[in-house]
C-alpha cells in the first residue's frame, strides 16, 4: 500500500455545460493542473443533466490529470447525471463519491495494490490454479 500525498483542488462544475462553456471551464481547470500529480475533485452538485459536451469535458479533465500522474474524482453526482455516465460507461473511468468531503478524503486513503492472480484463482492464461 502507498499513500499519495497531494494538495486537493475542489472545483464546482457549472450548472449547464455546452461546448463553449466546457472549453472555458477546462481552460480554467487546466491552470490548476499544471502541477505534478494533480488531485482534482469536481463537485457536480449543480449539474442535473450530463450531455455529450459535459461528458467530453470530464474526459478531457481526466486525460490532462493522468498525463501528469494525477486523478480526477467526481462528487455529488445527481441520479440523472449518473445515469448518463453509466449509459456511456464513463462512470467506470471515475471514482464517484456521494459528497465532496468523501472525494477529498479518498485521496488520503491508502491504495491497495491488487495481485495479478492469487493461488486458487485463475492464472493469466485463464486456467484455474487448482486445475493446473
């Protein structure tokens, strides 16, 4: 396990995101990501609907953070916005938390490294260890 010390930046998403507003938001956030290992929490409490522009903007934010070995986590996502993220399978790319505080605290929790395979499970060839 390793701890990942960082300064967490919390940013509120605008209520509505169109292509122009998404680019402006991204440009503002990009300045905050010009650090090594940025830790970003996007507070989604004001946004009710996630359309293509909003999802694209989220993906751009995640891409930029990952280029710098950082991460973006989402907080307070409305049920309808969560459905849009699930329908596009983008929810699999983000850690999503109920509250902003939960998302911030998650950056300070130890990450457990998963083993590639454990005895009694399938190995990398898909063959059960017990059957081999």
